[in-house]
C-alpha cells in the first residue's frame, strides 16, 4: 500500500465520519440530488448505480419527482471500493 492510496482512503473515511456527524446533529440533510451527485462523484457513481450497488429515492410519487442519494452511503461505498482496489493491487 503506497502513501498516496493510504492518504486517499483516510481522507474518504474522514469525510464519511464528518458527514455522518453533521447529519446526526441536524446541520445537513445528508441527501444530494442526482444531478449534484453525478457532478460530484462522476462516472464512478454512474457505474455504481448501473450495477445496482446504490439506489436513489424519489421525493414524490411522480415519474418526474426529484431523485436523491444519501451522501453517507455514497462515501461508504467509495471507501469500500478504494480499500478493495488497494488490496487487489498487492
């Protein structure tokens, strides 16, 4: 495991911990719109959604209602993927 990969994993874990703490204290909702999620997390998130590894929920019952993703779930999945990738490298 090289230092750059370890730094990235630690940063993702810290971001996840901070997000969960802010959610629990009510400072953030912990949800992000689909558009913002894809803008922030890019093709990695698109692939995770296509593979069914993470799912959005709608704010309403209509077909055009806004889709939201849980930020903590995204960060946890990303941390898991990074750790798995690091283990496969060795």
